[in-house]
């Protein structure tokens, strides 16, 4: 007779930034977790050892591994993806393969074994739509397919369309979540993530690099708040077949963010404004605003973000200081 409490969740990409925090939260409430990750951007050190946690090093492109793991679990959370503007621009083919074929394999396996699946998408879905706040049914405004950024946006849209088609035509219980700028502990600066990168530049006393003219605004949500949203949606049957934005509506310009980080760190760093075509590639495009409307999520679950940018920066700066201390020993 089984003594297991709760469900067993399969988290693809579960040793990454968001996935590892989700694993912690599920384990803390009594569920079991299986993580599959190829460790291309995730880190094994992000996962804390736990008797109800199992780690499998493998790729979502490996159909046999995915089939076996989905069969063993009750619910699938599909987080594995190529993420971060820098990685997507530097390795477009790998990003496309992971984001389209990987998702296809995971969704097909979920359908095969009739497992509920939450597919994480991205605010990049909205493309250049800088009106705001953006609702789940807002228009996608994209540039040329030759621009890698819009190829990524299209790949994630294919994931959403695939999940929706399986739900409508095959009855697969799917939930789609569009994550806006999510920050917090364990987020690597290596893939173009703006706050970890700026914080480390400030701590090292080197100029903070802000792309474009710095007037573009973004909204940041703490990873613990994002995970709270994911859990509420996973636990609510009414979320099935729907798409939800997850993010904060507090806007800050990139220039103001850089100034705030310099102040909070107590750094002597200056700020360098770098044209997009120097930072990425010729023809790179960005959006002036990206603000989510999370009314739909709030109406269904009562979710609102609880941590403000000040609290997030305190935590991120503290972690970065510790990392630098360890690396210089």
C-alpha cells in the first residue's frame, strides 16, 4: 500500500531558475517531484536534496525518456525552453528545436497518458505590442521572421497553439501561463537577464550596460510570487483550457533601474548606453513597454504579487555578494 501524499509532478527544465523554486514549493506542501533537465542552462545545485525529489539528466528531445517520465507522473509542468534574449540570438537553431520539437514531444506524451499539463509561455508572445497593460487576447505585433527575436516569439506561439489544439480536439487538460520578467535567487546573469547582470556589474565596479536609450520600461515579478500563481492555477480545475499572464504591473525604465541598482549597491559604476546593433545584431528590435494585465488570474484565483522591486533587489544583491565572495576565495 502506497504511503505517498499528494501528486507526483514532472517538471521539465526543473533545475532551472523557475523550475527549482517550483520544485521547492511542491515538496514543501507534500507532493513528489521528478525533474528532467539536460543542465544546458539549469544547475544541479539549484535543487535541494529531498526524499520525494528525483532528478533525471535528459532532454525533452528524447522521446523515450519523456514518455517514461510522463507515464510515471500525475501532472506535467513544461518549463524546459531556451530562454534569455542573448541565448536566443546567439543560438537560434538550438532555441527553435528545443522550443518547438521539445514541446511537441512533451505535449504528445501528456496526451498519451491523459496527464494535466501546464505549459509555460512568455511575454515575448506579444512581440512589439507596446500598448498596455496587455491582456491575454491582445494582438501580437511581430517584425520580420529574419529577426531572431520574432522567430523565438513564433516558436512559443506554436507551443501555445499546439496545447490549445490538443485541448480542443483531444480533450487534453492544458493550462498556458505567460511569464513576464521574473527575477529572484538562482537567476543566472549569463543569458541576458537584466537585473542579475546589472547587479554584478555594479558590484564589480564596472559600467552598467543599458541597451538602446534606456527609456524602455519593464515590470519585474519575484519568482516566489510567480510560483504561487502556478500552484494556484494547477490546483484550480477552472484554469484548464485557458491562458494566463503572470507578472507585476509596476513599471520602471532600464535607465532608472540601473541608477537604482548603483545606489543600492553603493557602487561607483557609471552607465554605458549601448546601441542595440552593438549589443546583439543588426536589425535587433525591442519594445518600449511591456506591462501585463493580470486581471484574469486575479479574478480566478485571487493572486496578486506580494513582493516589490525594493525587496527583490535586496535579495538579489545579497545573493550576488555571496557568490562573488565565494568565487574570490
